[in-house]
C-alpha cells in the first residue's frame, strides 16, 4: 500500500478512483471503462506533476522523511556487488545506525558508509532510526582509514535526522567522535563522494559528508538542525517548524545556489519512494561520474581540492 503525505490528498483521491476503475475493468467491460480510466489517469498524473513542481521547503522535508523512501540498504543491494560489512569500532562496540564495508561498484572496489534508518518497526529499532552513537562514528573512521590505506574511494550515503542525543552517547564522547569523523573525512587521500538520500541532519551528517563532491537527491534536505529543533530554539515553539524550514534554506535547490552542495540528482515524479529503482539508478550514475572526475588525482591534490571546496562555502551567493 502506498503511503500518502498530507499535502498529497488530492492526488490520493484521484489515484483511488483510478484503482477502482481498474478493478471494474478487470471484472467487466474494459472497453466501456477504458476512456474514463485514461482520462482519470491523465488527470492524476497532471495533479502529481503540478504538486511536485511547486513543493515548499516543509513539503520537501516531509518527502525526505517518507517511510517508503529507499534507504542505505536498498542502494547497497542494487549498486554494490559482494558487499562485505564490517562491525564495531574496536573501542566500545557495534552501532547499527551506521553501516559500512567494502564491495564492488561498477567494476571498482570501494568503501561505502552510511546511515540506515530501517524500513519496518523491527529494523528501525535495530538501527535506532539512523541516529548514530559515538561508536558508529568511530566505526566510520576505522573504515575510512582502511580505505585510505588500500587506496579505495569512499562513498558516503547520508540519511539521518542527526546524531543520537541520549545521555549514554554524550557520556561516551559524541561530540569528539563526530569531530574525529569529520577530520578523517577531510583528510582522506582517496576520492570521496557524499550523497544526501533523505535527511542530512547536523553534525550527524557532516561527520561522513565532508567529501570531494557532495550531491543531493532532488527532494532531500540538508540542515544544521531539524526544522522542529530550530523552531524550538528560535521561537520556543516547535509547531513553527514550517517557518523554520522556509527560513533555513534547507532544500537541495537553495544549497546548490549557495555552493554548499555540488549537484542535484533528479527524482522520479512524486519522489524516490514512487520508483525506487529509477532513483537508485540515477544516484549510481551520478556517483560513477563524480568518481571518474577524481580518478587518478594524487592524495595531495585530492586533499587540496577538498579543503578549497569547504573553505569557499559562504562565498558564493
């Protein structure tokens, strides 16, 4: 069953009628119903196209959080062959919120790291909704160091509301772990590509997204804090999250204009959750093109390009 967002109700009603007519056509006179079915299908497609052509930042936030949006595991399954995940940070334990390992991507061996939100209740609990603790970021650092040692490019798939804010995470050095992961990402001597799949929240995202090239899916968001948290800070009223989303400029289109990200990957009409295969294929093509651009560059050149990129943020208006 497709899950519709609140602002998609007009489309949901039209598609429900289309489904009813398809059922009737299968049972009865398909020829008699065919004309009305075609008309309604066209109307539903136009309504969806019109709606998604003018999404507000808050609506994009809802799309980025859609429960049926493809997650890290979906991308790895479709794009990476012989994926071998590694577990643990060699200091405290395993954190399933961040998954990482090695595999083959279009004929090249790579290291791939990312947050996994989970697609059902059991998986979401296991992966803590993609909100990592310090051991998750320390595991990411371990993987980056291994990739650097063996000359393997690093691909980061970001999808998190932010790092886990619990007491246990703070006790084990959450801020320090995020800082170390950010430093490790910036210091890599191999090509690194980050892709924001859905939510890119705060330091929990930047810890693995300080890369040579940062890409975003069309309806993803990338922000220093969630709109709800920002509204609570600015106006002491989390119900003003929509205002915060508008003012914070968190959409891929705004961030590309400001030079914070390097490219936007188009999504299927209605969002990646409507056609996950098409979204994943487009993402794979964009990652492959980005890696090709940096292939053959020396570690010194890669670090210099990366450093220049991040130092220039805020200078492009």
